[in-house]
């Protein structure tokens, strides 16, 4: 295979014109060549993350309790307590965010249905 300068390679690619429905080994190149031919994207699914955030936050809370018990027993676990506290705080903040995000979603959904 002979090496060709990159500008000649780019020129060859630029000169390549395929019909919008051209298939090469089962692949359709129309969306690559003409993005207007792409199928419309599906609607995003709104999911309820409260359950997930509650489970994860409760696991951080359990880890915090275990760390506190270990600290009371004389172990040096201050780093674990700081880490678990941060996990609980972030989990609570994510629950607050999900509450307001869900509220906005319901409000916008009600406006769309009118």
C-alpha cells in the first residue's frame, strides 16, 4: 500500500459522493453524509431517582454509624467519618435536587397537556 500525503487523502474523501441510501456491508451512510436523513431521537424518559438516592444515602448513613461506633471503641477512623458524612450530605442534597426537578417536570407536564 502506497502512502499518500494527507491533503490528497482528505481530497479523495471530500470528492467521495454516495447516494443517501447507499449501503456498504450492511451499514447505511446516509446519516453520516446527510444528518437530515437521521431518524428523530426518542423522547427522554423521566425517571424517579428518589428511591435510588434514598438507598444510597441510607448506606452512607449506616457506614457513618459503624464508623462512629468504631471511633467510640478507640479506633482512629476520623477519615471514614468525614467521608461518610460527606456521602450523607451529598445524598441529602441530591434528594432536594430531585424533589425540585420532579416538581418542575410535573409543572411543565401539566402546561403541555393544556
